[in-house]
C-alpha cells in the first residue's frame, strides 16, 4: 500500500512556483510513488495566495490547479472523526 500524502498550501506554492525540495515531494505524487490527496479548501487557499500575494494572473493559477488535479486525488473534508 502506498503512503497517502496531503500537501499543504505552503508546499504546493513552494513546489509549483519555486521548485526545489518541495517540488521533489510533489513529484512523488506525479510519479505514483505516493497517493497525493487534496481538497477544495486547500486548492482555494492555494489559488487565493497565488493571485493576491504573488499576483499571478487567474489563467495561470487555473492552469496550475488543473495540473495538480491531474495527479492529486480530491477528498472531502467532513469535520467528523471516524470512531
């Protein structure tokens, strides 16, 4: 069974914008060595930070999010603990 990895907004921004070790971590999901997951909340924050803090144009953030969705699995956050 592959490890499941949730990439937070900081890793997504660092990896997809600047590269380096954060990109290497994301690449693990791109190459199916880990099961990378995300959620709408993380992607919304990612999009917001790229457009407001880094002043990326909307079309560019859209392209990056689409790329991420090509290899990350979407999960729903339910705010419920499994017991």
